[in-house]
C-alpha cells in the first residue's frame, strides 16, 4: 500500500529525501490525497510540498480530507494560497476559501487578481446545497447574431479542452434568450446565425433553488448541464450533472455518518459548521 511506504520514508527524512520525492510523485496524487489522513501533520505538509507541479498541489488540496487540508493551508503564506486558488476552477477555489476564517478569506481575496476575487466573493454568498453554490461562472455565451463560423473560431481561440456541449444565447444585458447544442452548431453552414438554431424552451434554475430541485430538472430533461439565472433572468453560471452528483453524495455520506455516530472516524464526513 503506497501510504505505508510514504509513512516509512517520512519517518526517515531528511535521509530518505531523494526516495521520498520519487515515491510521492510516482503514486497517483488523487489516491494519495484520499489516504493522507493516515500521516502526521508534518508528513502531510512534506507530501504536499514534494508534489512536482502546482496543478497536482491544487488537485491534491481539493481532494484530501478537511483536517489535512486545513493543516497544509496553515503552513502556507496567504500569498501562496492566493496563487493556488487563483489558478483553480472558481467553484473549487470557493469551496476551499469558504472553509477558512473570515479574516483569512479577506486576506487571501485581497491578494488575488480583482477579476478572480470578485467572482469568488459572489460565489461565497451562496450555500453549497443551492444552485448558486453549485454553479460554475464560466460557460459558452453567444449573441443571436453571431454566425456558426464565428462561434467555432471563438472556441478554437479559447483552446479549452473541456468544452461544454451547450451554448447560451444572451442579449447585451446577459439576459438568457435561448440555447443550442454543439450538435446543432456542427450541422449548419458557417454563415448561419445563432438565432436560426436557437431553442426557446430552455430549462433553467434560480440561484436559490435546492440541489434536489436542480437534480430533478436535469434528470427529467436529460441534461448534462443547466443554466442558473437570477430573478431578472440574467444568466450567472451553469451547473454540470457531475457537480450535482458530487454534492448529493457528500450530503448523503454526512447524513449516514451522523446517524451512526461515525463522523469522527471518517475524515471525509467532516465539514466546517
């Protein structure tokens, strides 16, 4: 088991440093994150600092248990945390920043780029179990007069490998008018305007709608993502089905462990209250 080997090498540091670096970066960092609670606080920090890329550190920090994450974060300067959070997806960065004290939140947000800080400040205001707390603020936004060719060129320039298959048509005030799918876009000529392929009957949820309501609508409509709007029908983000499933699983696990009184022995059942 990898964690046993890592634990053995931690106890032999600094003598075992070369082997420790090799082993930590050889193992799957997601798996290691799930086993991290078995190490001492010092061992957890050593593992985190030994990871060989910032992307690994971001994913590792997000995937590990709450106690381990807080122990690692307490060893980092606020500017280091701001740098890590700035490079993470906004919804994931928001989840982690919410776990910190209000003073730490203010300090970290104050050291992030203004555009990132504004987005995260907005997301922090919503409870995790609501559409606002689930949503991702990045989505494919187009106007009704854009042509298929222009939209495809826009996608090419963005160079995003994680392309959503849904495109949302908005007006100048970002009010949601309709949507179309990637399949629709690829089956028309390049000079066809978005207006011509727009679907008007669009399923959507409000910022305050519950996770259960979001899941039911997505399931009934067979959607992989759904737009989130405010009371003025301004689109604020989208929710993917994966995000809904993750939160519902977390809530179910928390309820189960609370019922049987085992929250203390399962580090992933613990949350900030």
